C-alpha cells in the first residue's frame, strides 16, 4: 500500500471518473475577506450547507469543519475540500499595500498531517507570481512545492489557484500568456487540479486549458446573480477544455442552490447545452 492509492480514492470523490470533471462550491470566502452575504451568520451557514449536497465537492475553512461535519458524513455527500491558505491580496476592506509598497502576504492555516487525520479529500492553496520583489515569488514556489510533497506523502488531493500579484495594476495579468504560464507552473509543482479566473474569452481559456495537463476549474468571479449567466459561463468553460467549475456566490446565494447545482452538473458532466440545462432551474 502507498499514498498514491489514497490520493486516487480521494480525488475520485471530487472528480467524477466518468467525465473527468468536477462541480465544486467554494464557501470559504470569510477567511480572506470577512463574512460574505449568504453565509454571514451561523443560522445562514446551517441553512445553506444542506442545499449544497449535489456538488461534487464543497470547500470550507478549518474553523468551519466542526460546525459542518454532517454535510460530509454519509454516502452521496460532497467531497471535503479545505481552504488551506489565508491571504490579504486584493481584499475589499482594510487592504494593506494600496500605496504600491506592499504586494500582499499568505499563510498556511493547517498542518497537513492534521488535515489527513480529519478526513479531508483535497486542499486548495494560492500561488502568487510576478511580485516586484522576486524573493516573494521564490517563497511562494517553495511553499507550494512543500505542500505538494506533503499531499503526495499523505494521499491528499491538491488544488492550486495561481494568481498574478499585480492584478489590477498590470493589464496583462489576466492575459492568456500569463495565465498559461502560472497554470502550467502549478501543474508542474504538483497540483492535481488548477483553479483559474476567466480570462475574458473562450479562445483565451482554451489556450490556458490546452497548455495545462491537469483539469482547470473555472473560478466564479464577481457577479453571478443571474443563474442563466452562471450556466452560460460554465458551458463556455467546459466546451473550451475546462475541467469543471469552482463557483461560490453563484451557487450559495442563489434562490434555489440545489437546482443550480443540478443544472451545472448537466452541463459539466452531461455535456448538455445551456437551453437544456436551464429547464432544470424550473
């Protein structure tokens, strides 16, 4: 026996073997930016999570786990994804470094041995590149490489979300060239899946996914109040080579998250067009 078997089993809970894709709900925004609408109170959290069970995986923070164990306990429940990192990059409130002298910092929230003991299927980390101070980029590479080796040792799936440290300052930060570079770096470090922002077009997304040999999950980004927009974005992503979606607010803020997840699964796993999937919202 070895840890590769454990990783295969855990990733098989998250990525459906028949499609090679995943629909993941990110519900861990609070650790980076404070309480999000829809998950502000304990009552809202307890109400929302039973409605996310149709997801292939749900991402939470270490502190949320004791509150939400039952969401992941039993058959036909989503895989448990742990948000492993804290960051202050691009925070919407009380953001340091706005004068251009700071580029944000990150910290790991949990020891990987404890993560494995808790039954976590996969963890997600950030990888920031392109800092003006190259020592920060080196530290990010070393940090993510260490996490990747620990995940290999313990049989835990690894999702890396690479980002440019200069988003908002550099107009090329979300170009296909830059995104292809940092997504490929993430795969070469050892990510099992990569999470990435929408670069603005299906053509650019296809360039990113085509040069990254592990599944690339599309991040939900801003907006998403219209479920049809969510379905359309997911369809464009998977038809351009994406490995699925990792949406948060687009799902848990929806009036009927269960129906949104069913429709997303029809697109991501079933290959349905948007017009057919939207019927599942009714």
